[in-house]
């Protein structure tokens, strides 16, 4: 699992069995505030979105270097979620509390619709077992699933109090798990050797 550190401006790999983090490398720009990370399994690309300029980035997963792709035009923290079945990258934004489709080629977004509930959307994770995209709201500490055709969030329930910033789907032998971490951003992917 890849993890972003907003205070160290670096990319890490976390060993899910031990919880230990290993530095991959610096982003190469200390202004980057990377809150949204997502792994694109169709291309083996790690993407991220920085709130300092609202750009979409891709990463060299061997060095941690972040390369800007283009700007989304959004403000505040951008979160990414990749639907591996439909090959679509989605985004939420704390500034607008809305749901978007993210263009991975140029970083632009297309509004799908308002979330209609969550006020501080943070982590997104696609669960390929049930075909749903999930969201955690840092203001209400609620877990929702998103209707990707309208953008409407559907409340599942409270996660309890905490600083819930990211969400990841971890396919493990029954049952599958949505992992919540009070870290920066995270994404699950395979590192090329």
C-alpha cells in the first residue's frame, strides 16, 4: 500500500502485515500537499492530487518523484477513487462537496453531481466485490457509498469519532475489508521491480 506524508512531502510503502512504512522517496516539490492517492490497475500508474495547486500528478513508484499532469480547477483537498471494473477515476472535493469524473490524461474534472450529505469528503475506495465506491466523511465520521451516476452519497453509518482521512479496499480472503487510516492519502498497488 502506498501512503503519502503531507509533512514529509514523500511517498512511502506500508507493509500491511506489519504496519511498517518504508520511504520510497521525495515528491521533488516541497509545496505539494498530497491528500488524494489512487492506483490505476489498468496501467500500473499511481496518481495523486495536491491541494496546493489542485493538480493531478503521477508518480515514479521507484523514486517517489511526482510529475504534474494538469489542473482540476477545484479547490481544497481532492480525493481520488478508481473504479477498476469501469476503468474510471473519480474525485471528490472538500471545497464543493461534489462528485466528479477525473480525466487522467489532463487532470480536468467533469461534475457528476452534489454528494447531498457529506460536508468534508476525504477517503474514497472502490470495492470490486460489490461494485460500489465508498466515501468517508471527516466532519461527520460517516461511511457512505456513492451512486456514480448521480453523485449522491448514501449513508451506511457512523464510523465513530476520529480524524478519518483515507480509505482503501483490501481484497483478502473472506471477508473483504475497507481499511480506514488517520494518515495522509493511501493507495494499493503493485510495485514494479
